[in-house]
C-alpha cells in the first residue's frame, strides 16, 4: 500500500494508505476511538471502531500517549466536517515509541515554561502555522529577487569591520589577528558585490549585542539585504515598496489557511499595495511633539515613536532624511542639506515598527574617510571598503529587511520570540 503525507491525502480517496507520524491528541466514545495524527505536513483525524479492527489493534489506543510516534494504515474517505476534508478509517496501528510524560499538555502554560521547552513547543499547531508562514515569506523574498535578476552573494559572518555601531558588537579573538566581530550586517560586502554584479542581495544571520528586552528585539536575527548600483534613494524606496507588496500578497495567496488559524485580520494585509505613505524626519518630529513626545531633533526614533507614526496609516510608512548624527557613517549626506542623510526607515502598520532600513551610500572617498574618522573607527579596517570609492565609484543604494519583524507583522504576533525556531534574547540562550 502507498505511503503518503497528510498534505497529499486528497489524492488517495477510497484507497488504503500508510501514514507515519505522531499522536497529537485522542478521544473515545467507548466503541469508537478517534486519533488526531500529525506528520509535519498536516493533521488528520483517524477513526477505528470496535469489531471492525482486531481487538489488539483497538486496544492499542489505551497505550498511546501524546506525541507517541507511530505508523498507521487506513482507508481515506472524504468528510466535509473534518479539518482537511478527509478522515482515515484505521485498519492497523504500529507503535514506534511511547512518549512518557510529555511536558506540554493541552492545559495553559506560562511563556517561560514554553520557551524552556521550545524544542517541543514547535510541535504545536500554532507554532507550526507561524513557521510555515515564515517559510513562505522567505521563499517569496528569494523569488522576488530571482525574478528581478538579482544575484545572491553570501557575505561573511566573522568580520573585522564594524557595520553599524561599536556598542552593539559581539566580539571574539581571531587567532593571532586580533578581534573579530559577528556581523551586524552584510551591507559593506554587498557594496563590493554590487560594484561587480550591479544588483545583488544577501540573506543570513546577523547579530546585535543590544541590551533591549522589547517585544521587537532579538540578539540573533535574519536579514535580507539588497544593494543596487546606479540606484539613488528614491529608486531604493520604490524597490522596497514593490518588494513588500510582492511578499505580502504572495503570502496572502499561499498561506491563507495558516493566517486564518492565527486569527490574522486578512483585510489589513490586503491593503498593502503601492504606493506607501511618506513623511520626512522633520515632519515626524513635529507630529510626535504635538502628541506629547519629548523626543528632540537629532535623536533616532524609539519604538513608541514608531508606533505613534505608523498608526496614522493603514499602509507602511517611510520616514526619510534622518539627521546625520543618528545614522551610520556610510550614508550619503543630502546635497541640499548637510545635516541630514539620504536614507529611510520603513515602518509597518499596526504598531510593528521598523521592518526595513535603507539609504543611498556615500560614494565620495574624502567624505567617507571623514565620517570614519568622526566615528573613531580604525581606518585600516576599511581600506578595502574605501577602495570601492577609488576604482569606479557610482551612485548606489541598498536596504536591509528584518525577517523576524516582518513575520511578526504579517502573522499579527504580539512578540518577536515566536517568529524564529530558537530565539536568542539577552536573557535566553537555552535551548
């Protein structure tokens, strides 16, 4: 008889199949046993009736515990009342292993307990839905860039150059060569690749030793970063709009079932269409001050500030032209106004804050040297980066998108810790 995955069960109506998986839950009315079985691709209710299977098979029900592994044989039948529209009429059960005292029971558990058991919590239906949406988001991102003819370049995780600020670095001793750092961004290397390939992107883990306990922060997270030669900051923002629209609409199309199971309001995601809203940093500061914020011009926006601004609109909001003093050294000064740089942050609606940061890069050698010195960064470590301004420099721009914040927004999750299989936060390194 054929082996099949639950997600493909509809191909086998009226046929006898084998399913391999785990017992998610069970119930009985005495003469009829119901087993809810999962196999990683989905769940199916399996039914066996006394007298229609051998007594030994029927009595196997009593031995089975939550998350016991098993193989079952049965006949597939349509049932519109069933979650997937199908049920399995069991003919045989083979136990692989009986799980003893599975810690995560159907009762309510606290967050710390669930996080301590994250390796098991991933088996729950909610967590599986989130990870499936994450998977679809990542596939959509890769597909977008592939269809746009961007090339994927893998950038280093260990680096001798600081990409953002020295205060959020994880460092380690690198043999006899001094200190190395876990990459905060792949962007500097992206710029080198963009000068070779024109348009490229990287996708990988990034690290920030930021002592923040907010619902938006992880110390290890994944970023998609794109870099484009001959793009100014306006081109950059237009590409971000197209990118976000593509990802959200594809996920709506491909993962609607998972989003519904997470009780996500789909109507809000359906509104994510170009063009997005825009507001200058100056306008943002004025609005925040009128609404009671104590923020001063020159400060970066905090989480509460972003929430106030993003809640003004149903679409993502670009805040652009931030002060030079609160942004990274590599951003190009605005030719019309030296105290601000050509950059933007894209804020997701519904209070999810910044999901994308982008800028036009400083393509002038002398200007960039000055900024590196101002930040008291070691000039020698950036010799290769400065070479890009010596040998064929051009206008170029790029952006980085935080995968976990994007997953949290699209899924409508209250905290970022559920968006990645094994979250790393300042107070959590286990499991």
